[in-house]
C-alpha cells in the first residue's frame, strides 16, 4: 500500500491536539491520536516540536525549519539552473 505523504493539518488543529495531550495526562498519546484520527507518531512529533518552540527542548524551532526548507529548495533550483547553463 502506498504511503500517504504531504497531508497538511491546519495549525489550529495541531495546537489543539498538543494542548489536549498536555491537559490529559490520564490518556495515552496512542488513545488521543486514535480519537483525533491521526497517527500516534504524528502527535508525538507535534508535541516534540511544540516543546522545541517553547524552548523546553533542543532543536530547530518552526521558523528555523521553514527557513532551512526554503534555502534547500532555493539551493536545488540554483544547482539545476547552473547545470542547464553549463550545457551548450
């Protein structure tokens, strides 16, 4: 079965899911994810990123991740353009 990729959830949904996870210590992440209709690892990733954004954990915050993604895309395009210009 092909893997789904690129599915984007609204930021509000992510924030509410993370808040629900923090406010419901009696329920496991697996239970909450099932109730929300998402994969448990997706919820874990959102929780981890929220902790990074709040400075509670080491890592790239959301803004830094977006900038890195943008710069990598730009770099890829520039390399492709350079290769095209090298050809006669």
